[in-house]
C-alpha cells in the first residue's frame, strides 16, 4: 500500500535510493509507477524544474509541476531562489525516459501525477476530525501553509493554530517543521481545510501542568490597559496586572496565583519581562492520531463553552 507523505520523507528511504541511483532503477520506476523523490536544482526560464540524480538530470515540465498548473487553476511554480539553493526534495513519477545520442538518458518526470494519485487514493477520502501529519512549507501573516502529501498544499488559518493568540505564525511554527493537523473539511474541488489548536490540549489538560504557587517561564502575548496576557502554553494563557515597560513578544517570569476552572481563568503576577532572541518552542501534542467528532476546550462546569465540532 502506498503511503503519501509530505515531500522530504521519501528521499532517504532505501527503496527510493535504490531506484534513483541508476538508469536501471529509473526504468523500473517507470514500469511500476513508483513515487520517488530527488532534489531539484534549477527552475528554467520556461518554469521547467531540473532534478539531480547524480548520473543524469531529469526534467519536470512546467505543466507537470503541480496539480492545476496545466489548467491555470493555480499559479506557475516559479520557485524562489532560497528553495533551489537548499535543493529541497520534490516528489514525482517517471513518465518517460529519453535516450540521448551520446548514450545518456533524460528522465521526464511528473510531480502533478504524484499529487493526482495522492488526492485520489488518500486526500479525497479524508474525513472531518481526522488527524494527519503535515510539514510546514512557508508562513504568511494570515496563516501557515503546509504540505499534506506529495507537496499538495493546505492552509492553517492563524486563528486555528492555537488557543493563545499570536501575532504571526512564526510565533508557533518554522518552515520544514513536521506537525500534526486536524481536517475540518474536504472540498470536491481538491482543497483540504485544516486546524491545529484542537491537538494542543484542553484547558484542563494544560492547567494540570501547573500549580498555584509556582514561578514559571512564559511569553507576553499582548499588553492591554487592564492587564497583560501571558502565555503559559500554546493553549493556556493568563492575565497579569499592568506593569510599565512590558511589550508583546517578551519572555517573562510569572508567579501563578490561582487556576480557576469554573471561570476558565489563570491569575498571574508578572515578576519580570525581558527581551530574548525569538525562538519557536517544541510543541506538545495531546492528540497525534485518530479521529475526533467533537473537541471541548472548556472545563466541565464552566459557563462558557468553547468547542469544535467535526461533521
């Protein structure tokens, strides 16, 4: 059974290395239709991608670069320079092998065909509430783009990344990061909608990591006239009293006064806030697989109900 993974996970597998190291291997891949990965190193003026096999160069024609390029439903894959400088892996199937007069070969490859198979055999059958793996590809102010299989992109809107509000997705993610996501919907047109915050734990699960009387490290997320919102975990924040000179984005030391489940509140005392080089902390997942019908963030007995329903 074919497993459809984000680009970059196949390239070091023994099967992939065996098929990509020789002409005989590529002929076998052509025969079987295997999905392979190799590193792209050049995007031509015609927007064809050249792929390095070591013993030869393959080509992914522009129209075979991604689903939707040929019919104009997505933009050309004019790849940015940093992407090519890093020689990141691309997935493909071998469509044909051209014999050159000097005895060398030029494999003609299709990333589109690999993505089409990924959609037909995997993505189209996903259900709302299903937890899958993904890889962060790039970040925009409005959300994080991720690869959910064979380079097929999807977006996590910024307000779906975590319960604790962030100013930019880079507060939580970085390109190349492997994460878990939850499916919120599948569009027949080929779009998969995602969320992320439901996997980072409920209020009670996060609050259980702390106790009143502790002093812990935290992150200042916003400064308001009535108080300072401080993040303890991506899905748990509390309020401290106003303090001069504090800015959003600073690291902080806070004293936990109380945890109040019935009001879904954390009361804090801000001891100190200081500047520190921005860094993305490792994510703690409470859910990494399976399927959810409903996720309730708020504690039992809380008058305010915060939940996500997947149907």
